C-alpha cells in the first residue's frame, strides 16, 4: 500500500545512470525489496513492440545502486529523436528531498540518448478513499475529486510540488465520461489490503451482494481453475465480447497477450497466471493476474454475455484474492477505475463492482512530462502531443 521506498544512501557525488544487465537490475529489486510494479520489470520491454529500451541504474560513486529504471524509447518518425517513457517508474528514492541528485543526471542521460521529451510515473500515492466513503457520496455529477479523501499521502503531495517546481507537467485531466485523461496508465486504481488480514477478514470485507454472488456461483457449480497459454485464445475471444458489451477497446491482439504471458513467465515461472471460470464445461469468464514480490495485480478481465446469472467473475475474483493472500501479498491491486461517482454514467458500473470488495480507491500521482531543452525538442514535443490527442 505504501509508496516505493529505497533506503537513502549518504550524500555523495552522484554518478550518471549506467546501463545494467537484466540480472543486475533484478538483483537490485530483490536486495532492496523496492516493490517495483510489473511495468518496471526487465521483461516488460519484450512485451512492448515498436519501442527500444534501456535498463539503467545509478547511485553514489563509491556505493551500491540506489535506483533503477526501465526506459522505453519511441522513435519520432523521420528523426533520430525519441519519446522516453518510464511506465510507473523510475524505481527511485522518492523520499529524498534532494531528488535532483538522481533526477538531473537521469534527464541528462536521456537527452544524450536523443530524447526530445520524458514521461515518468512516480510511485507515491496521492489520496485514498474507503469504499464506504464513496458509496455514501455517489450521486449525479459527482466525481472522486468532489469527495474529501480518507487519507492524503504527504509524500505524494511533496513529490508533486517538487516536480511542478522543476517544470514538470502532470499529464491530462479528467474526461467527461469519468475515465482518466492523457495518462497511459490508470491514475485511479482500486486496491484491497491483504497484509495482517485473515481470509475471514477478506470475506467479511465483501459487501452482501458480493458474498451472495460468490455463494451463487458455488451453488451453481462454477469451477475456477488456473489455465495455461493454450487457453489464451478463449480469454481473447471473451475479451472481444466484453469490449463490445461494455463499450471500450483496449486495442491489443491475441499475440500481445501470448507474448506477455511467455516473457513474464520466462522471467519468473508463475508471474502471470490465467484464471478460468467454467460452468457445465464452458469457459464463461477469464481473468489475468500478475505477481511481483508482495504485490499482486488483477490485470484484465473478460466474460461471456450469457449465463451471467451464475456470477463467474465474482467467483474468479474471490479465488484470485485468496490465492494472492496465500502467496503472502500485501495488496491486491484491481487496477484502473473511473473517477465518476455518477450512477448514470456508464463507466461507474466498473467502480461499483470493485467497491463491493471493500478496498480503497487510490489516486496515484499520475504521469508527468517534460520536454528536453532546445527549440527542436520543444517543436517535436508539441507535434507528439498533437499526435496523442488525435489518438
């Protein structure tokens, strides 16, 4: 639940970021227990097509690494310039008030590599709302930002102020349909705390509707199993049905999920799992789960249009939550939610469903961008922003 923290080293002259092997990168994450998200794993670079990448590490001249980053580099057509993207990264000491000690050298390295702009995703949280708070404040035209948060993270507030003071711009705002704006990763996520809780605590944390639906699935004979790569075509078929039904499009191919499954599990067996809910021999729902250290994510869910009354998705989520708890995870992250609290907005249905687990809505710091110095870089940056707006 807490922000990524890396023990601060004594202040020494910093060294510029240097390329790391995947083994050295992973060793840092293991040694420090930094809790990086799956988007900052070395394997994630192999998931993304059309991007170059660098694995970087930095620290004092006479000490161990204190930070690392997976940098994705997207070429700007017709130039030797790149858009540098650190999804949910870097994995750095955000508690250090002298962030310039590592951030300035990192930007210098990326400028030298040809980056015309840089986007980062700082890890500290900003605000949190308990499920009961949001249920009590649901209403026409209401949004998360209209509700007093149950928790405000002072570290997140401080990091946001430091970035603004250095000329960074927070990406986008909130769109009218209740989804996040220009962030590539969800700014608002939903998390269920697991640390220090028993399975009875988790069950009692579900609302009555969720408990009733899990029991209904059990009584109807819904079977939840862990699938394999061979089941990914069924998952993808259900995902296309879900996209059509719920009015969204992720824009990913079956090959994308097959590649993701292969490279994440090659890095660590069992890192990505595919859960299936079967009823009378038919797969009615399929959800993916990713595990990194003490963190578990429900990444993508899909379900059929028929036999929804047997509640296969509730059965899947309950099983995944129990498995995350058994693995010793501290948090079960259900990923993105809309920011709308208006029940008449279509996107609110997703939030309502996740609220039933009794966790917390979390506003992250979101993604931040800065153009590199120079007229050419600023021109390319504006052109790139126009391209993203068209998309």
